C-alpha cells in the first residue's frame, strides 16, 4: 500500500493536524516508511509464539477482593447538594 499526498492530507485532517501544503510530500513519505516497516513485521514467522505484554515476566500484586462500604459515607455526602438519611437526594424524574 502506498500513501499519496492527497491521502496524507486526508489523514492529517482526520487527525486534526494542520499540515502545510509544502510539508505533505514529507508526511506521505513518512507514512510510507511506517507502512513499509509494518509490512516487514508481517513477514516474521510467529507460529507457536505466545502473546506477551512485556519482555520481562511480571506478576501483578494481588489483593483479597472484599466488598466494603468504604467507611467514608460522611465524606462522600459532604459535597452532595441534598443528602437525606445517608443517601443522595435527587428530584423525581419518572411519574
């Protein structure tokens, strides 16, 4: 796939990037370089290679999944415009 100047201008517009007319050839060439690199990556044989998220093995710290009320009801309701009996009070929207 090859990117021409009109396609580069369209991509720049979609990305909301202002690109001057004289910079479009360089932008199109840069896009083509990136696409060439992607084509090289597509040629790599990855059969049998497990997907990974990092080059070093990592384990995330685990915690016990416990349901709590947060013990911060007063702090949460402090900024509420209207709180009653420990709950947010909102206007009725359904008749």
